[in-house]
């Protein structure tokens, strides 16, 4: 018996690949996209060569049979992915002007509600034409406009004329940093524009929005007013995010609470939202159809309910603005509903692969979108890990598979939510650590409470409020108000769980190799009992992890090396000093005068996490000016420095007061010129404070130049010296 079973296994696996080819073709298509973007040259000849190779491979697919046909089809999808991803960018007139940082007069239409952060406004504008050198140039390109002071009413559809300085998107060129330039290009932005004073912007009435946004805005504008004006504060902002897909009104504090509780994913309309609404309407429609006797005689009620569910799901996607995440969610749900109509609902992996192929065929660069990666990884993790988890939890609670009582159904429902939460949390952990450097164990409990409230209460009532708005403002208001009670539960749950110790913690950025090791470890652990070779694989992975960890420990703590890294933080400076033996010192952290962008959180911290640093021994501020100081608050809060060195000047500025409060709250040793007057040695490195001298401290007075009172350090190691 055992021999027969073993002999049949390879045949079964081969049959599975033939019957489910999409599971193989999707990775091939994705590989082609990655190769095209990362390796292939941007040459006009490249697409031609790929097209010829694709044609030849397609002919081979038609002619071949069996395994050769599978190989040829895989190669064809790889080439197709490379061909689609290698399309040259659309020609741009503004990109050239932006490279020269040209000052022009721009005429355009606001596309989306702006985002306002500490008085600074960012808005997407469709630039229809620009005035340069006395000549109007047609453009029709999307740019991101930043207004620093005296912002105007930049509602969607407003036509404006204003002077603007065009500039290209730039990255902070540090390892581990976010590729902002590529992300903006993927979103369709040509360049950025800066407006110093919003009073220079002239309103020209209503502009023409592109199709279909012009039609959608007629629905979205009244709904935006309903949520913003009729619901107070955070509840209105949350409803705009959940129903309209507009996160611009969400405050930094609210976002941070949702990040700490693993609930940030609900703030963007995604497959979760569309899927929950589809489930609600399917259940409602099926319940109605079952009570119409004649329908059951002529149609399959289940499939009819599924077909009718397409309509509200599509309307919801339109209300949410048909943005890229919403389009992706609509495709995923539509493919699943289609699989039910085709009687293929059990082919969940093929359904997921088909959805991925359709999405990437429409926009291959979505493979680099964080939301795309999280959406598909979450679904894959749930499909793979949730069923065995449900089985084990059911056995643990003694639930009988044959039982169909109401109580058992309720318990099974929450067991399913719990298993899905655990599966998604575990499977997404390395991806979240890579992109956001954070893990939220408390998110399992948070989602167990929030997802039912969101799916059964908040989203259905909010969506119905939008549908009733053209008919009766009063009914729409009461529906939105009833839905906002569910939002109160979500907000209170998030606030409560955000205070749980170790519910969320920062984590170092894993490398791609370490992510691969994690998934191999997970695979062999899950397959430990069912696959004999999994034990050997698990042992091999554990051995590799030990060797990899030992190498990192040796490089960090035992190598006699002084490393100094100067970071790109914009106009100012920041430097990381790594002493022999593993001690670390950060000198300054950059910042911007208006404090609308946190260089500590967005630039310096990702580099530290990329460098496997979770704690700093020394934090140094040369002098308390914005371009050196403003980024230090997040670093002081997150990386728990042992000592803080500064020049002794205590300025009366909110940022400095906030920084000192954080340091005192964390009981950090604060040292000025007097405490730093003696030369010290750190792991064999001589550290001297050359200025200001303690005998002259403090000489600075308000109105004098702080730069002349900077803390100056000299580090000496062997025959090498360096000044800061």
C-alpha cells in the first residue's frame, strides 16, 4: 500500500499542475515584470525583441504537447510580463521643465481633495497648460502641488491659475529608504510643484475633470459633504476613508493609533471592504429570493444572488473613486463571484492567480505596490493557514463537525475570524517588517472585534446613506448617524488596544534572503507531519538561520571597525557612528523649518532599521535649529538612547521643548559642555568635544547665530581622525 501511494504522488502533482496552470503562470508573469524593470535596458529595441520572442514562443505553445507545452507556456508568460512592463513612459513636456526647476504659470484643475499637514497643503492637479517664456504650452499631465502658506479652497473640480516652481520627485538616497520617486511615477504623477504663498492662486471657476471622474464626483461630492459636515471629527474622517476612499482628512494621531493596533489596513478601501459588502448583499439577496417561490422554480437562487451582487459591489467601487486599490479589490471580488457562477468556487488558488494576472496585465507596475503585495499575501496566507488552524481550534473546543445549532455556527464564525487573523498576521509579518518595520500581535484581537462591526454595521449603513442621499437627505443622515455608532466602537477598541504593552513594537528591516528563510521555515513547519522531507528541510533552514545570525553577531560586536555613515536628509546633516563592539551614535537628524515632514521617522529611522539597529547608545544635537533638530523627536522616542549630548543652549521653541520632554520621560542622561569637557574613550575610539568650551558656557544669547555655538566633536581611532 505504501509503495503504491508513494508512486502515485508525483503523478498527482503533475496532474495538479496541468489542471491548474494559472498557479504556475502567475509567478512566471511576475518574474517577467521584475526582470524587465530591474534588469532590462530602457532601449527602443528591447520591446521589439521581446515581441518577436513572444511570437515565436506562442507558436511553440501551439505546436508542443505535454510537458514541453507547459514549459513553453511558462516562458511565454514570462516574456509577456517583461513586454508589458517594458512599455516606454508617456512623453512629457513638464518633466523637462521640472529637471531645470523652471518657474512657470500653470493652469489646471484639482483632481482630489487635498491633504493638509500643519498648514501645508498637497493637492493632485491636472496641469492643462503652462506659461513659459511668454508662450502657453499644452500639457494635460498630473502633478503634485504643495502650497506652503495661505492655502486656498482646493476642492476637486476647481480650476486654478498660479505661479509654480516645477521640480522632479527626489529620493533620500539612503539604504532601506522608500522609493518615493518611483511610487509617484506609478501613481501617474509627472513631477511636483511648489507654491510658497497660496494667495497667488487665482480661482477660475469649475474645471473639467477627466472621465469617469467627472461623473463620479457628482456622486462623491454630496457624500463628502454629508460625512464631513454632519458627522463630528474623527467619525466623519473615518467614514470618508471607508466609503469614499479619501484618507486626506485622517489626522496623524488617528493614523498612528490604527498603525499600533494592526488596523491600518481598514483605512484604505480594499478587498476586505468590497468583500464584506459583497457578502452582506449576497446574504440579503439570497434571503429575499428564497421567499419568492416562483424564482426557485426557474433559476438557481444561489447563483442568481451572486449575479445580482455584482451591481452593488460595482457601485461601491465607483463611490470609492475607482482608485487603484479599489479597482484591484473589484477585480478580485468579481473573479471570485465569477468562479461561483462557473461552479469553480473550490478552485480558490486558481481564482486568486487569475485575479493577479488580470490586475498585473492592466498595470504591471502594481507588483511594486505595497497594497498589492499585502492584499495578495493576506489572501494567500488565509487560504493556506486558516483551514488547518480552524480544524485544530475546533478540535480543541470539542466542536462536532455534524452539529448545526445556532450556537455552534456563531462559535465557528468567530473561530474563522480568529484563524484568519492569526494566518494573515503570521504570513504578513515579514512583509510588514520590510515595508513598515512594525509587528502588531494585538492586531489579531483588534480585527476580531473590528471586522464584524465594519462588515455588518459600518460599511453597509454608510453605503446605503450614499445611495439614499439623492432621494432623501434626512434618511441618508440617519443612516450615516447609525453607522457612526459602529465607528465609535471601532475608535474605542483601537484606543484601548493601543495602550496594551508590547501590543505593537518596532522591528529591524529583514533582507529579502531573511524573508525567504522565514517562509521556508513556515512551509516546513506546517508540512512537518504530512511530508517526510519537511523535517530535513526544517533542520536545514534552522542551520542556515544560526549561521546567518552568528555572522551578523560577529560583524556587529566582534569586528574592530569604526564605521561612519553620512545620511542624505536634505539640506542639513546627519551621521551614524558605529563603534567597534557595536555601540552606536547618531549626530543630528535633519528636519524642515515648517515641520511638515519628519526626517527622523521617514528617513533616518528606516536606515537604522535597515542597519539592524533598534537602540542608540548616544544621541547628539550639534545645535537646536530646525534642520538639525526636528527629526530627533521620533528617534528619541523610538530608539531609547542612553545619553543625549548637546551644546547647552536651550531655545524656547516647541520642537525643542517636546524633544527634552521625551528625553526626560525616557530617563535619558542629558549632557552639556560641562559634562562633556573631559575626553572619553568609547570602544577604543577617543571622543573629544572641541567646542563650545565649558569655561565659556553659556555665551549664546537670543538673536545670535546658533551655528557659531555648535557642538564640535573629534573622533580618533588609530591614525584616523574625523570632525563633526
